């Protein structure tokens, strides 16, 4: 069964600190992995997209890593800001016939405190 | 604003009533998706369209749910005889439908509360 699991479920950090969110997946056939940021009451917004041949990708203070062998990914946030408070969702794309199906994790809820 | 838009943003209804949501995708996007998201969970796929054709429906989409995209542009999602379990955020997304990097852009969602 295709699954995406994220940890921790929630995290509280102080402004300016770094943090790392984890994602493990069992999805086949794997196409790519994405991290989305979802603010409360809003739709998800894409942060990074990586295929199996890419093991790291950055977007400003966000750096995602991918280990296709162990089927793990992480999202590292550097020098956190209050605006980073949101849910971060790991999404894995699986090839399905002629299209691609997205499998979503449950997300990690991050709260950045001043 | 050229992003995905959804209306209404919030809907409160009584159990048993019908509701309809609208999604306007990014204009040049061929694919349109509907998802449902409950509190603390990631979005769950409901259905998607390639232009006006509905190509896939999830088992989550019971007979009370129907989606249309009559002219391949905007889409509507109707829920008949709503139940309290239908309370959720309904998200719409659109994409160009090209290649493995086919990025889906999400709308702000419609939050449904069934009393």
C-alpha cells in the first residue's frame, strides 16, 4: 500500500532556531517527492520538488533532502521566522498508467514562537 | 490574481441540505483536481478532470458527490443530502498536465461545516 508518514506530528521552536522535519514513504513506482507548506485555512503551496536522482534541493531557508535507497526525505528550515508557522506536508508522486497520483502525508504542524 | 480561486470560502449548512462549490483553475491548465482535507490530515484525492473529461474518481466519492467541468474551465462539486461527516476543507488544484514535474497549484479551499 502506498503510504507517506511524517514525523514529528507537531513541533514548537523558538524564532531563529533551525529544525528538521522527516518523511518516510513506501510508494511505488516512485516519480518525485514534494514538500508543501500550508498556512492555516489556506491551500498548500509547493516548496520543493525532487526526482530520485536529486538528493538535495533548496528554496531560500528551506532545504529538502532525499534518500531514494532508504525512501526517506527531510525538510530543514534554517533561522526560523514567525511566518514559518504552518503545516508542512510531504507528498510523493507515483506513476499510475499515463498519469501521476499524489500521495499526501498527514503533515507536521510547526509553531515558531518569539 | 491569476491563481486558483474557490467559492465560497466558507459554507455552513444543515444536515440533509445540498451544497455546491465552485473552482476556477489557472486559465491555461488542462487538469483540475478536487481533494478533501480533514483537520490534522493531509488532502485526500477525490477526483480529477483532463479538460472536460472526468478521468478518475476515488472511492471516497460516494453517490452523493458529483463533480462537473462542463466546458473544461471552471468546475463544480456538489454534495447532496449532506452528512456531518462531510464537514471538511474541500481543496481544488489545477495543473498543466505535462511531465513528471506536473505541479499542482492549490486554491484556498472551501471549508464546509454541516450542523
